[in-house]
């Protein structure tokens, strides 16, 4: 993510009707820290990738989730391309990078991190690796919910465990749609300043899923790298492509309409 904006500057762009936040990482981290140190208002950050935008155009509740997020960070080269077609410029900040930034920045303020999600044992492995990478980091706890509907007593136990840990940031790694619904369901029951759904970030930092080399990520081709090792990603990439081409098509149709209307006025 390019840090070309000032610390106090933040803009909201719209890509095919879906909001995206454009700000420097310094601004984002400052705002995260301000809420943790101040009112501790329950807030959440949305990592909005191209597939997420695909669903936002089809599931009203998901679009509302993105709109109500304090930050909706762009994660997807398809979004960048669609925005550029409309004459706008957005840049990317994905979940794994945000997690890394927060772990490093939060050291000086003793931020307390809690990791909820991932396959069995992944959150614990992630915690161990982060402790080695960032000496002094505070891991308040981890929780790996089962891949089924929790019983009422299990929900209560989960909420109690998280609240007793007193985290500042609750990282949720349950995958697209599921993690967003989880945040909506529990945000009023869990006392935490920030909830952040980060998808596969747990696996990347834990080392349980291949993460594209830095140079591939910089050019926005990590989707292709992941597809090579995880064929199941084909369907997800197809959805992302649908959104991108629909967004570009909408822009082109608007331009053709405006051009035709101007031509009519000249007659």
C-alpha cells in the first residue's frame, strides 16, 4: 500500500457502488490506536477483496457490512483495475499485511491481540510464530470454533473466554462471508475496540498455506500463484472476474450513453 497521503487525510472512493477507503497505513494505525487508547468504541475493519464486492452486489447485508465498516480496505487487483477504468485511483491493503503492520506498530502501545478462527491448531501456531517475529507482542488468547453451528452454551463460553482475555484487536479468520456474519453477530457481545476479518491471513503467517513471493504480491498476481497450488480457488477467481468485468462494462456503458446524449444535443 502506498503511503502517499498525509496522516490526517482519508478519502472514501466507490467502485461500482461498493465503498473503498484510501488512506496511508500510518493514518489507519493512528486511528486504530486512538480508539484503543480512548473511548474503545466497538468498531470493525473490512478487508474488501474483489470476490467480496461480487457478493456485495448480490447480498444486501454484505454491502451494508462494508458500508458500516470504519475502514474498507481494497484487497484485489480486480478492484484496482475497475476503479482505474472509472478514472479513480485506489490502492491495496490486504489482511496479511494489515495484521503484520498492527503486530509491529502495537508493540509500543502493548496492544493485546486475540485470534479467533482457522483450522484446528492454526491460531496457536500463528501465535507462536508471531511471538518469535515480534518479541514482546501480547497474544491475549486464541479460539478455534468448530465447523458447525455452536450450541448456546458454547457461544456463551466463547464470548466469556474472549471478554476475559481483554483484547484490543480481535482477528477473525473464518473465510469470506462467514467471518463478516460472525462479526455482525458478536460485535455487541464482545468488549473489544476492533474486530478485523482477515480470511487466509492466519494460514499465511502460520505457514500452513503457501504465500506468494513479495514480488508477485506487488504486481497483484498472487491470485494466480494461489490458483496454481489450490485449484479450488478457480470458482472464487471466476466470481472476482465477473465483478471486475461488470464494473468495467458499467463504466463503458455510462460513457457511451453520455457521448450519445451529447451528440443528440448537437443536432
